C-alpha cells in the first residue's frame, strides 16, 4: 500500500508527512482532493485518478489475489462446511471483487458515513462484505459499526485491528464508519465475495452499470 501511494501524484492523492517511516497514519491527503468541484476542489477527479491507480497496479493486485485465494477463501470454505452448507470434499465457486476498494479517511474531520445497507445501492444478498484495516484503530478512533442482523438497529463497533479482517452481510445489515477526529489518516480495504448457490452471476444493479469486476476461484 505504501508503494501504491508513493506512486501516485501527490497533488491528487497525497504524500507522507514522515518520509523516513512512511507510516500510513501519516499520509496527508490534499485539501482540494477532499472538496467537491462545486466548492473549488477536485475530489471527483482525485477519486477517479486513485481508482485507476489501484486498478492498474499489478504488484498490489497480485498481493491482494494471494491474500484472498490463500487466506480468505479457504477460511470461508471451512465456515461453509462447519455450517453444513457444503461437504468437505465438495468443490465450490467463489466470486471475489477485484480490485478491492481502498478507503482513505484523513482527520481531523467531523463528517461520518450514514448508516446504510448495500442493498440500498443495488447490491444482492448472495455475497459477503470483508473489511481489512491497514491502520491502527487506536491511532484514528475509527471503527466499522454494524448492526447484528437485518434492521436490528443495535450498532456496535467491530473493533478490527491491523492484521485482522472481518466479514459481515453488508447487503442486509446496516453499517457505517464514524468520523475521524484524530490527526491521523485511516486506510482500509473492503471487498465482497459471492458464494456459488447464493450469488446470482446475472445480477444487475438497478439504475447503474457501475458494478465491481469479479474473479472466479474454484476450491
């Protein structure tokens, strides 16, 4: 991630305030990249630029592929076996989002993401969300908050630390991240994985063609 950020235009994406350590929490995002064009900024073009940078960075995507295929999918298959969805010897197809979404949330700021379910944005129920923080939650005070089940309203922080990844059913369970009041930047990855028998490969998001690309893996 450090290499990916260092390869971006600092006027569009940002730069590290401490070049010696390149700690992700110390990554500074330009003010103009945080403001919409209506207010004199260029956050829309900065988002497009950064999305293209992620999509075309082979080293980053290769590492992400290994993480999903070697770590996440075997664990997910084990959970499916434990819950009786499949047998141990049964092969199954997974459909994972590629590239993942990279989030940069600099502080201090007071805006937060409103509670929402991904179904509100056209996503289907046959997939799981995965959230992977790349910064220390103690340094930013930012957590992913999620309700325990559909419309339960009992929001609680998932309290995921660097080196951990959490899954939840974001299509039905509303979730949000709180405002970053710290002087540090929060960086995280999120992505979705569909499971054969639950995931509809023909699904089209209503009103948009801007869906994520998927890679198919059979285990």
